[in-house]
């Protein structure tokens, strides 16, 4: 065997060993026990009981049977919240009559200021399919935890405050299971087409 052939055999041997290690790693990663752990840790969403802008109690059971979008924010939000709700409204409008078969929730992270009346006034500027939800601080903290939403009160000069919060739109299926973050950075009809798949 020549030196060149020996070198080639070493390279091929190393390549084969690498493939075996890779296969073993994938087997370990794909094992049922680890998969179950990952699935459990990635769980988003859960039961809730809150009040909408019309004073009506809304629970997670009320959302069953239709896909829905969930966004956490607050009515005094200067930019991200109104922009997001405008984009969600455009998606709902693009659905046309199918919008009645989907849902969209705006859950406040500022119960101190966002009661049912203020939510109703605020949501008057957006698509009527949007439902604003509020509740006591404990109930909202529980829902935020279920959706893995971070929020924090941030004091401002003059005694006022704002809210720092997660700004993700969650897509939930008909069973209330998390599908994925919902991308609004595209044309409304394209986003609507994706949502329509879950109707």
C-alpha cells in the first residue's frame, strides 16, 4: 500500500467514524424520554378565566373549535402594541367571512389601567373580531406564565409608568395548542392564508 493510499484509508476511516458518532447522537437526541422532556418544556398556553371588553367572562374553553392568535400588551403602549393590533386586524380583514371562524385575543399586562371599559375604547380602532382580556393581577400573571410572557412595570419621570413585555403573537390551533409564533412581517393575505389552514 502506498503512502497516498494509506492517507486515503485514514481519511475514509475518520469519515466513517464521524458518521457513526453522528448517528449515535441523533439516536440519543431522538430518544422518547428526551423528546417527551423537550415537548413538555416547550408547552405554551393553558387554562384561563378572564373578562373581555364587554364585561363577559372568557375562558380557554370558549376558544376551542377555532384557531386563534394571542398577543400580550397594554393600551398605553406607544408603538409596538397598536402596530401589532393593526397588523392582526389586517389579517382578519383579509380572511373575509372566514374571520368568524378564527379568533384573536389581546391580553393586557397592565390591569391597573386596563379595565373592560378602557379596552373597549381602545379596541374600537381595530377589527371587531379582536377581543381584549383583563382580570386581576394574579389571574393575568398566571396566564402570562402559561404563555411564557415576560412583563415588568417600568417607572417614568413624573410618577407615570410604562410596561416592558414580550411582543410575540402566538398561533394556537382549534384545540388551544401552541402551533408557532405568527409572522406578521408579510402581506396580510399571505398571513391570512396561513391562518386559514387551521380553520
